[in-house]
C-alpha cells in the first residue's frame, strides 16, 4: 500500500478520497471483504472516515491489527 497516498487521504475532497482509497485496495483481499470495504468507503461521510478505514486496512495487512477487534469481526463476517 502506498503510504504517501494513505497519509493524504484525509486532506482530499470526499469523492477523490473514495476513488484513491478504492484504487489502493490490494488484490490479495478476499472478494467478500473487498466488496464490504468498497461499500464502507462509498458510504463514508467524510474523507477523514475514508482515511480511518484505509489505515485500519493497512494495519491489518501488516499484522498490526488487534485480534478479536470489532473491526476485524465486521469484515470476517462478510
């Protein structure tokens, strides 16, 4: 994941932040999880929320996510 893009998501206009975030999602992501992430990004009310979602994706992908967190449960049930 491109950290430079990730660090600027919260400063972008909401529609641009959504487009950039969706383009950053990895190909290793399970199809159902990918679909849920895209839906959550599209429904995010602000670019700050888009940024938060993508930071969670980044942390989870690098093994720094919290085991048993509500966020992980949300996507594991997708």
